[in-house]
């Protein structure tokens, strides 16, 4: 709230634009290793190891901006790039730690 003048007691709200707040940054590193092996002249094998969120970094979501909520101002959950402000729901889709997968491909 801002007073209209120094001698005035009237108060007007700030002119705050939508999306003027910036949440925490999102940082993620993914990596893959691949090894191709010739078993015979016609048979080839490919071994692949992929890791997602290699450094297991927690990327916080945007803070909760609902003043009537007991978690007001906190960012409890992991966010996603391009997330929106407000309370976020903790689902397995947006709470991910380091994940790894192993693959083997045989071509003949």
C-alpha cells in the first residue's frame, strides 16, 4: 500500500503485474555412456547406461503465494522448468531424484 500524498491518509494498492516474481533456478544434468561391441561380423551388441539428474540436485518449486495457507512463502516440493507459482502437489511426476537405466541392444 502506498499513500497518495504525504498529507493524505488514503491508501491505494501497489500496481503489481502478473508473473513479476521469479522462482528458484532449475538445474539438471543428464548423461549417457555407450559401448558398441562386434560379436561376429554380422552380429553387433550395444551396451548403454543413462543417468538422469546425475548430481541428485533438488530443484525447489515456486513458493506458495496463498496467504491463508499455513505453508505461505515456502517452496516444499520439487519444481519443473517453466513451473507456475502457487501451491504444488507432491506427485511422483514432480519429485524425482537420480534415476539410472541400463540397456542392451543386439543387432544381427
